[in-house]
């Protein structure tokens, strides 16, 4: 066999091996992004079926939301809460799924109810808000969430009210609802103002349904006013795909990318860095502690 032909076979083998490794890693990453988080409601119930029958001391907290709650494309605020409150008194159940709208939460509400939580926090609406404005082109996530219609503010309100009604009727949980984080950090951009409008709607619903309201949007905007940022890209730039690739493939931290792109609270116009996540965590910890001592 000629040396050149041997070298070609060797190089081809190396290329094929790298392709296999890349495809395997890509498949794992896609499963992480589009799958359910660790300790999601179904997993929690399956793993703790027998233990829960005998453990009345630990209370269950269910965190309902989208990718910001899921915490794999964003700094995970649930981990911050668990570190603050400890694991001796509470179970932490992550009911956040990437790309989900209020409609998708409604479709999986039964598994949340089945956890029989003592506390529930809801932070949903970011995807409703930006999809209503068609901020981004259609992506593969659009096909995965199977929406029956185009998102609108009225449809969001309808689904959120149904979620709250079911949780109030079928659980004894103490409920808190969060306004949504700002979308982007350009306060003059329509999508930033859209996040404010959705948050006002959430506050109105909280007041009418006698829910604890956690002002995430207001707190984060107050921070941005005191600490103005200079994002390098407009919100229409679909930055989250780039940051996801850098995080999973290159190991870049969310905070490092946030700083690089000129944000103070966000990573990619949608997801939270450590400062942004800390604001959410502090509000929820305050809610849990106030209710737990009452």
C-alpha cells in the first residue's frame, strides 16, 4: 500500500472520528436544551414516590416558567434559592422548560398539581411577549412547542388566568407570580416596552386573584436606570444561539459573555446573568420566608 494512500486513510479516519464526537456531543446538548430540567415534576415524583409518603417535614416548592427558570441557558436562580434556604426544609422542583409560553405551561399543569406543592412561583411570559412582536425569525423551537395559534397579549392573559385558576382550585399552595425580566436592555426599544406592558398585566391579574406579586421587571429596570448598559447588539440579533454555542462548546461563562456583549443583567437579550438571577432569587426567598413564618 502506497504511503500517500495510507496517510489518506488515516486522515479520513481522524475526520470521521471528529464528526462522530461532534454529532454525539451535539445530540447531548440538544437534549439538554430541549428536554426537561433536572428534578422536573415527573422526575421528582418518580424518584421520591416512597420517600414522600413518610416525609412530612420537607415542603415542596415548584418553580413554573420557561428557559429562565429551566436555568440551562441562563444563570440558574433556583440553585441560588436552594443555597440560601438549604435542603433540610424544602424540595426544589423545576417546572421551567425552554421556549415555553403560558399555553405550554397550561398543557402540563397536571404534573405541577401532582407534586402537591406548599409553594408555587410563576414566571412566564417572556416568550409570549417576544413572539407576539415576532422579534426573531421562526426557529426549530417554534415547531417543538406546537402552538395552536399566533401569540397575542389576550391569549397570554387567558392562559395565565386558567393556570392560576387550576392551581388555586387543585392545590393548597401559596402562590406568587413574578413579572417578567426586561427583554433587552435598550429602554427605548419596542420589545423592552413590551416586557413592561406584559408585567403590568401580570400585576393586574395578581391583584385581582389575591396573589403575591414579585416585581422582577420593576426591580431590574430600577437597577438598569442606576447602572446604564451599552449592549453591542439590538434585540433583533438572535444572540442566544451564539451564547449557547459558546457556553456548551467553549465553556464560556454566562457572566463573561454578558460583559462582552455590554449587558448588566442579561446574557443575550433574554436570559439572566448572575446579577439578574440574584434579583429574582432574592424576591422569591423573601416570599418563601415571609410565608413560611406566617
